[in-house]
């Protein structure tokens, strides 16, 4: 039977498989030249011929002239750009909305909160409104949060090294301790952090803050699984897992903390420098706390009125598997969450010098539902402002301002 182009893979993977073996330097050089040629082609003084040809032919000519590579055709240029993307050479950074951030600071009187968290009035880094909306908003908010955490990692490392030198210690033994919450947003942040990490990244110790998941469901939300993202060459990483069920009978919690698998985790929690987590609204069907209690209800392990009781108490959201209202933490019965921090302890932790709590407030990663109701107490109530860095999306900011998109200038 005669061969036909129709028998070839439509995405051309087999034709360009050899490009995966190209050296990083070469792939990056092609990518850099690609964007340089694109900019030249769009310049006001560009010739019409250059505009029509596009960057690919120019790069082929450049490769022959500068690299002696006559094996790279125009058809291979775009697969090489894809290689650059896969290797992490391209980094999209979502824009931020400073005017919305400033209006939030004014409406909720956040000036003193922003100035007191770490001794510097740098509110632009502590409250960030990401100028995105729609289906990709959650991912983009998480990416910006990860980029802020990268800055914090290097900042904390520098501070701890300076302190070690001043006290006569060894700065090379310094480690930056990260605490991970559970959920879609935290998982995406951990993934981007690992993608950006390289040999220049300080030594890291990763702590799981909650067990995440529950029994046969949502196990992919277990923060200890995020540790695998950091299993790459050039990184010095230690891990402190938290292996437990997500909830325990309230009267058994103190005894559980003495379990050999858990007590060291609780002892080490004060070593955490940067903690990041997401939150969920009470009415979000994808929220892990709600899903877990509905699971318990289905197994007849909790009273059918428990969630209704929480709702009657003003439940608006949960963080680290712990529900809260507009005024503070709520205590579900007969179980409580297993977490290194209670809601109130997390608020206290965020006020300690040198500690950072990064809350990711983008829309639900599964359904896109806004988190306005869960976010409002973190703005409006001084007692529930348990964050030092808070990253939210544009639509949430407008909702918190009680405005619509038409008023966004």
C-alpha cells in the first residue's frame, strides 16, 4: 500500500522528535532570535516584505549564517519555540491593577496592616490585584502568587544569612522553610515554584500544613504530593510530611499530636518562614472542607444538620480545612481539622516578625466561582486578617469594592 501524508501524525511530533535532543543553549538562542525578528517585523520602519515573511525564514537564514546549521527548516522553528516553552524559558507574567489595589487599601483602611506585617510600608508587594478574569484567572493568580513567593524566598534567605553571620554561625547552613496548604490553587503554586527553582534557589525545607484529600477521594490534593515537583537536579530540598486523616474527633486531637508520626511536625511548625494556602467559600461545591463533610454525611458519620448549623453561625469560608465567619473561627462538631495551625494560630503566626502568610484568593480552580464572601472578612475585620501577602483577581477586587467592571478605569 502506498504511503500517504494522511497517515502521518497531524501534530508532526514524529517529524520533529529530534528537536527534543537539541541543547538548551541552542533552543534558547532560537527562541530569543524569534522574538527579536518578530519585533523587527512590527517596527514602523519594517519593509512590507519583512512583514509578510514573518520571523521563521529570517531565523533560518540566521542559523545558516551564524551557526552553520542548514538542517533547520522553517517548519522546525515553531516546534523549537515549543521546546523553549516546555523547558521553562518562556514565563508569562500577568499584569496587576494598582488602582484597584489602592482603592481596596483605602476602603478597608489597610495602611497600618500593610506597614506592620514586616516592618516596611511596601503595600504593592503585600496586596496584589491581578488584572485577569475568566476561565484562566485562577491559574494566573496562582502564578503571580508563586512569583511573589520566589521573591520572599530570596529575601528570607538573605535575612537569615545575615543573622547567621552576625551570630557567628554558618550562613551556608541556612534553609528557607515553606509551608504548603492543600487545594487546586496551592498545587498550581507549588508547581510553578518548582518550575522556576534552579541551582540559584536557596536551600528549602518543605512542610505539609494539612493532610489534604480524604480517604479514597481527592488524594491528589495532598500537599505531600507537591513535594515531588521539587525532585529535580540542582535543588537542595528537605521534606516534612503530615500523614494523618484530615479530621479527628475533637477530644482526640491533643492525643493525636503526640503520635510518633506527627509530634515532630508540630514541633517544627515554628521553623516555617513562608506559608501559602488558598481558601474556599462556604457555598463552593468544590471546596475540600464542604466535600469532606458531605462525604461524612453520606457515611452517616456526622449529624445531617452539622453543615446547616455552621451556615446558621455565619459560615462564609474555610482555610486550612477550618471554617470561619465574618468575625472569626467556627468549630464544627464532632470533628475538627488536623492542621499545624488553627485559624486563630495562623492569624497569630502572621503577626510574628519574619513570618509570611501568603493567601491565594483567585476564583475556584475547578468551576471558576468567585471567592468574594470568603475574602471579605480578610479585608474588613482586623482580627481575621491572617495574611501578610494576599493575591486576588480583578473581579474579586471589584466585588469587594461593590463595583462592576464598568467602573474599573
